[in-house]
């Protein structure tokens, strides 16, 4: 048959339908996507308040909360309590991170260290930090030390668990390569161990940041004289729902911003990894 085709006829290539490959995975990142969920909650809250579905005595309207926050800022109470709470959270977080990383290194790089440390830490993991409050109050009183230690206990466990897991999942080929090239113990830790454990550490840090704010919410409502929790507890005594909502919104915003900061560090520090999220 001639290479030319008769009019009205198509070749096999022309009749074969073009199959478009479906894109798998979550797709491209949405700009300001992290704000969509909180914005939806705010819209629903506003609609419920405007239509009367939400009782103002139970849940104050968003505009009432904004007005109350403005009044608290004007008399300086909000800034003072916010600064106190932020200090407590970050001191406890910093100490918990240092303790968690140190214990993870001791346990992850030594079988003896793992035998001595991992069991007690797993026991602590099964006991909520807030369940230890009665003992901490007996041992440390109701001052700042008790509050910082409570936050520390809520922080170091996720740091330890995820960093330890990151250490134990380092590819053994890297360890063999380090032995082949004759790296010292310090160079091995700096060039192999720390980069290999970084993904696990950053994941643990996200849990730790949340744990710090959760612990802070509780300890600030126990015989405190300052802080957002103290402001909320005082408002509960006088039935000031709007101030309680201001405190809750502040805790939520601080937690969201802290988690966002850790996620940003995570993306920058682990930009070399090609994952589904990227």
C-alpha cells in the first residue's frame, strides 16, 4: 500500500487518543494556605455571632473580643502578661530542647546509654507531665521554678524520641564511609550524626513547641500573679468571657506562629531532600 493515505482515513498514530498523565500527590503549595483554616473558623464564628446562633454569654463575638483586646492593650495589661508568658514558654522550651538532644545523643550513640536511659524516658512518656504537678508543687513550690520545670517535662520527651529515631535510622553506608575515610569521633558526629538526625529533631521540635504552650496554659492558672493564664483565671472569677476568649486566641496565635516558624526552618534546613511535601 502506498505511504500516502486515502482521503478521510487516519493513520494509527492519528487515531490513538492522547492519554494525559494524572498528577499524583498534594500538588503545588498554596500561598498563605496555613491561614485558610483559621480564616474559615473566624468566618463561621462571625456568622454564628451575627445570626444569634452563638450566645454572647457563652462565646463572645469576634468584634467584642477585638474591642476587649484593644482595651487591654491600652491599659498595658495584655503586653505585660504576654511578655511574662512568652518568657516562661521559651525558657522551658530551650531547656527541654537541650536536655532532649543530650539524652538522645547519649542513648542513640551508645548501647549502654540506651539501656540506662531509654527505659526511664519511655516510662516518663507514659506519664503526662501535668500528672506530676502535685509532686512538683511539693518539691519546688508554686514559683517560677515549678512552671519552668513543668514546661521542660512537656518538651524534652518529643525531642528525645524523634531525635533518637533519627539517629537510629541513619543509613549504615554513611557510617561505613566515615570509618573508611578515618573520621574522628567528633567529625563523625558533626558530619554524619547531626545532619542525619536533623529531620527527626525538627519534627520533634514541632511537637515540643506545641507541648510548651499546652503546659503553659495549665501552670499559669495555678497560683500565678502574672501571665495570660493568670489573666484568664481572674476573668473567670468575674465572669468576663470576652477576656477569656482573648487569652485563648492569644495562645492559639502564639502556637500557630511558633509552629509556622519551625516549619519554615524545616523547609530551609531540609531543602536538599525531595519529598512529597516539596
